[in-house]
């Protein structure tokens, strides 16, 4: 009997269906979450939506497109067309440029640092700052999963398929253990929001800084300092996204930057925006999305407009159904999503 699905967020509307779910408990040391989306922007004139930058987050991620969904992604000097993609851990200077089709159906798997290796035997370091189609990396291991994500499944069915797939691989690879020092170092860095110095981490774990450096690069694909920089940037990004007003000097101090120039330089490297410009354009050129942010490199996002319209139409429809009165004693008709 399947475990009940732990859904963090779920929305079903006329233009957009989306969810965020936790994996099965046995998988949570290695996978942060599953995200799913079916999006319909049929009125958009082009084949692909305006391109967006997907920002570094220090971990490997997997796109699984289904029902003939096809994406284009630019990573450094590499351009790929794909339905299912693995993109590796990236440092601050390497965002991805993604082109989503105006009708797209996808599942997104967010691995925890060093989690991808636990299932597929490929170290995060081997995919640093690059992207690969499944034909280049995983072959038939994920093709079957892609084929099973069809239109007739519920959200819960899809999450359970993902759980079963990754649990099967987890049990098949019991001998492939994670390096506890690296995993614990990752946890310490994340808990400190990237502000903990590497010699403090190695001292707390009672290993040499040199050993930690070597193991970290080998397993994660970034040095401890590079990973800390990504974590610190994501912390600053979250604060800017959620704030209504910002004291920039306070942000610099609270996030552990040396000074405001340090924050500006790192933010521009990751997003092409200054922090002030990023903040001023939230909801226009900068769209908070999937607990991250997509930075538009083209015109205003039709995707964002349509998803907002979907939410509004859904609320209006629900409100109309609640206030509609039955006619001449007949049962009230409801049009629920």
C-alpha cells in the first residue's frame, strides 16, 4: 500500500496546474521536493515563452517533460533541446537560460547536495556548471519514468510514481554511501546561511580544512567557499523577494557580505541585476517562482500574467458557484475545478 502524499502546495486552474510535494520519508535525506506544472499560454504568439534565467542553488536538478513537451536551454556555450534534462551544480557566475514552450507539462526533481549520486552513481562534481539530456547521462533509467507521466494521472499518482522509482534505485544502491563529513559540512553551511568560515566548519567536524576542501569538491562539485557563496546569495535573494522595503546596509550585515559593493558584485554576477534594480522590478522583470526566482531576459512574462489570470478566474468561478441559487427546486449546478 502506497504512503499518503505529503503535498506542500497544489493549484488547479484553467491555465495552470501546479504542485509542490515532499518525497517519501526514506528519500528526504537526498531529495528536497518534487514540483509539477502543466501550463497553457495558448494566446502567446511564439512557440516558446520569453527566456528566463534560472539562478544557481548549489545542487543538481532534473526536468522531466512529458506528453511531447520540449524545452530549450542555454548553459555556458551549450544549447540543448530536451524533454528530460539533468543540470549540474552551478556556481554564482553560471545561471541557466531556459525557454519553456507555451504549452508545457513537467515534473521537476530538486536533489539535495550530493543526493543525485546516491541514486545514479554520478558525482555532482562530474556535472559542474553544465547540462545533459538523459540520453547523455542516464539512458533508459529515466525514459520509463518519463513515459509514465501521462495526462490521465492525478497529481498524487505522479508523486507516487516518482517515490517508487527513487525508492527502487535507493534500495538497489545500498552500498553507495554518502560521505558523512561532506553531508554534515553542507548542513552546517546551510544552517549558518553561508556565513560560517570554512576553518570553523572543519574544526567542528574535527577534520583538516584541506581534507574537507578535497572531499567537498569531489562530491559536491563546488569548493566549500563556492557553496557558501551560493547559500549566502540565496539567503539575500529570499530576503529581497519577501521584503516590502529594505535597509541595504542592514541586509549587507545580516547576510555576511563585506560591504555593499561585495553584495552588488555578487548579485550582478548571478542575476545581471543590481540588488536595487532586482527589488524594484519584482513582479515585472523578476518573478518569484518555485521558491526561487526567474529573471526574464525578454519582455514581461506572459507565463506570469496567465498564471495570475488563472488564479483570479478560479476565485471568481468559485465565488459565483457559492452564490448561485437553485432554480425551481432543482439541484444547484457546480463547476468545480
